């Protein structure tokens, strides 16, 4: 090894001990906790029982076989066959050598008494495919960098998530959307019953505010120990804003779910709210602008798309496409994605605000709100709703219920009932599919909808 001691520049990360990707972190843990279980695959997340549980030593061996095999080697097809046989979900977490994020936002643990909690006690549940960036970076690295354990599920199913938390004595979980957390909290409460409280200490969620009843349910199931943390970010800027409802109880109680507080940027992220002319709105509480970012965790650009890259990085900041405001204390509040804001009757309507209200109705399981072309309103606020089991609520009843709680221009002009909503692997609703599928709704049903 030759090191340039005159400049100390250009030290390359050719050796594993100089790198920080997932596979290299796994190898590093063989020096401290080689026989601790690093990865647990839940039902459906592994194909071969040999890969249901991997210690750090075993995971590092898998990484070695996959990542250190020269391209073109005769061994590569065999490694590929092994990976396919054992299913990508557990093995991919062990052999994911491409990413170098070191985010550990959800490794925060707290203790209410003996025995003391140490970092390696983290047991993190992530029911997301590891090909999804939240799963293969934020959730895996925060577990491995602490020497803890990652429990992988194939897809977010509330009952399975709750069962995994209880069986594996998990301390942290990626809860996903407020609606998924609500369903998970109900399943966890049913499992806990009147028995010992759950081991869960951290619940991470995103994309909206949690209902007070959901927070209360989690505290009932877990005692006073759970820390709820909302995150706000995107694929291009995975370094997130964070918000702990417990630190702002008065604001959360006053706002309910009508305001989506997303808090402040984490220490890796510089972020302000910016006007269209590039001016900061940080000294203008309540004035909507766009959340913009600077961080080493922000994308380098859009591949072979100079126009899109230059547009995204105008004024020297990455533009998120999210409309936000700041309050008088500097806390950020997300209004909506710009593309999802509904322009109805000369007013801007936050689809998130209407969705949050709909989710408070006991007969609503899931809801998505979009704007559809309308001759009178420009865009009509339209709700697509999945009823709760055994629910009988009608369109008229739900519209009337909303009208009592929302401004007239925010109230849905139509409610369409569906069996399911189109979603990404991370649980976000694909609203563009709803807009496309229902583009002619108000042309086809003119005069038949509640006004």
C-alpha cells in the first residue's frame, strides 16, 4: 500500500475497509458481532430455508461470493443461480454493495429502565422490497451500522408486520403511510391484548399526519416508550426532514390531521422554502413555496437529461416539487405535491388535507383525492374511497360529512368507491392512474353528482 503523505489526496476506496456500502458494513461487523443474526427473512421473503436467518459472518460470506467474483468468471452463473434459488429479498440485503448512504435516522432508541439499551439491541422491521431505496438504504444501513438486526418482509401487510414485531421482539419499524400505520396499530393492539406490552420503541411514518387515536393505540400497545417519527423526503433527496409529534404536542393537537407537519431537515440536509423567483420564504411564515435542498445525499442529476437536471437545480438548489410553508417557529408544513394540488373554482385545494379528513371517517379504509376536468370548476375535487369491511356509507352521506368539516371549495364534488387503489411498492398511491382512468367522469355524469 502506497499513501501520498505529501497531499493525502486521492485515497481510493479500492479496499473494503475504506468503503461504506451495505456489503462492506456487513463484513466490518464480523470483527465485533460475527455470530449475531443480521438479517431475518419473514414468510415470503426467502426461497430457501437456509437464508431465513443470516448472521453477520454468513451475510458477509454471501457478499464475498457475489461482489468479489470477477465479471466473466465461470463462478458468476453459479452465484446468480444461488441468488435466484434463495429469492432476492434476503440475499439482496446481504449483497447490496452499490449504495454508500450512512443514514441512521431511525436507530434512535430510548429506555425507561434497566437493562440499559445499547445500539446493537436495535431490531428493525422493514416490510418493503429491498429494491426500493428506503429499504435498501435507510432501513438496512441503520440496522447494520448499529450492529443490530433487520427483519425483512416481502410487502407491507399490517397483520404480518404486527406478527413480526411480536415474534422477533422488534424495537423499530417502518410504518409507511398514516393509513398503513393505522391498520398496523389495530393489528398490534389485537395481538398484545391485555398481555405484556410490545417491545416496539420507534415507529417511522411518512406522507401525512397520524390521527390522535392511532398515536394513543400505539402507546397503549407499547407503554409510554414508543417514539413516533415522521419523515419527509423523496428518491432524489433521500436525506429527509424529521418530525416528532411528541415534541410539539400543542401544535399537533390544535392542527389534528389538517396540517402535515414535517419538522426540520436532518443534519445532512440544508433545506429552505423558496419562492418562484429564488427568494427564501423562511422569514415569511404561512406563505407557500417549494421545498429545496442541498446535501451530499441529493442526486447528481437525471441521466442523459440536461434540461430536466438544469430545471431541478435552478438557483443552485435541488427543487423537490413539494409545496411547503414554514410556521412561526421554523417548522416545515407540507401542503402537497405541486402536481397534486387541485385548482378548483379559483382556489388551490390540498389533496392531502382532504385525504386526511376522509381517513378519519370510521367507514373509510383508504382514500385518494385527485382533480378531474370540470366545465364549471376547472378541476373538481374527486375522492376515490375504499370502504372499510362491512361499511355501507353512500356517496351522498360521505360528501355531506365532508361538507360539515371542510370549506365548500375543498369538499369533494364526487366520491367513487373502489376495491383497491393503485400503489407503488412503497405504498404511495399512483394518482396519475386514477386521473387517467376517470378523466371523463364529469362529462359522463353531468348533473348526477352531489354539488
